[in-house]
């Protein structure tokens, strides 16, 4: 058995002869990049991966045709690596710890920005206006690849099976009281997303307990546990109103369930067709074992429910 408890046979599948055009994968933290790579392996597509130091999983070395470990801000190196390997399509998957990258110590020493990075992000990070919002940064990066004749594609187009369908995903639905919380919380979360603040909130008894900001969903959940030791609250996680599915797609997985359980939560509501569920069977089995409801709903369903209640 290989490092991390994975079987290394997938490396062979990724390197077999294929007529498919190669895909460049920019991999951050979590299981999402691995699942995208596995989907490409099944399709016999060559994968050339930029694995971000301190974020990406070493198992990518077994799945991908080739892996280049790199700092997140080495844009010029990333472009040259993809060009050398004939990559014309690039996809991004996995979380980047923005607070760690930008605000914990020196970004210059930790991630060594190169000239291409400075050219791309200087108008945002070093102007008087100082715009470090997720959408602004990721759009700038996407535009950089476009300028260099590389198309950025949504990872969910490569692995659409990861998106949650509408419905009750575990054996238990929501009470009428929790549904009212969700309707209110959904509106707040959508407003937050429109302002590029975060995509998750926690709510109980019509009161918003915590909102996600730069620290991420896990920290929001942990904070909720401290604020509401009685438990019984709901996590609402939505896509932004103008969500670009090429990056920053809402995601839950086994760790989300574990965090919610530890913090006393009782339900998770996500947006159908716009939220990724990684390791789906493990995620939902864990939720059912701990009696945590996981429900996937659409904005249309929320609007109809609010209209009936009015």
C-alpha cells in the first residue's frame, strides 16, 4: 500500500497512451482535487498538476501523469509548466487558505510571487483601493490564463457527479421550525455571497449565530459551537447569486459532518446542483449515523416556500 493508505495502481491508468487532450489541474487542499483527478483517470485524460505547497495531497502524484509542486503565487512557472506539456485547458479544485496566504506572515517569503503574479494581482492587492475579494482575485487569475490561450473550465464539468441533486440526502428531513430558519438563513447567506463575504451561516430560532468570512466554514462551525452550547442549530451553505462554477464552489464532505456533530449542529442545508459533496457515501452515512439531516434545496424551492408563508 502506498503513502496515505492509497493504492498506487491509478498512476498506471493516468499514463497509458491516450488521444485525449491533456488537462492542467491546479490543486489546493482537500479531497476535491483527488476526485477530479480520479474522474480524469477514468476518462483516460492526461493530467498535468500544479500541486500547491502546504495544501495539496501527495496522493495526486499517483493519479496524475505528472505533478509540479509549487508556491501558489508562481504564476509564470505554472504557465511554463502547462505550455511544456501541451495543456490548453486548466481547471482549479480544492481550497486555498486565503487568510494563511495573505495575512499570516510574509506572502513574499511563504509563496514567492513571481513577475507574472505581480503583473496579474498588483492592480488588486497593491492599489489604493486594495481589493482582495475572492471573486476579484480568481477572475484575475482566470483572465491571465485566457490571455495565454488557455481555457479555464469548471471542475464540476469534469466531475458533475459530485454536485448534489435536490432532495433529502439523508433519512431525515427538516421540521417546520427548521424550515422557517432555513428560509430566513438562505436570504442572509445569499446576500453575503453577493457581497463576496462568505457562503455559509449558522442559524437557530430565527437568529443568525455565525457567518463565514475569510476563516472558512470549519471555523464558522467551531465558533457556533462555542456561541450555542445547547446545540440544535442549522448550517446553511449556498452558492453566490452570480456563482462562477469555475472556482470557489461550495463544498461539504465528511469533515463538515464531523465538525457540525462536534459543535452540536443538527442539520445541514445546501444548494442543489451548485454544491459539491465529496466522498458522498461516507459523508451521508456519517450524517445518518449521527442523526444530522442533510437536505439539498434550490433557490426556487425557497422562494416558493416563502411565498406560501407570506
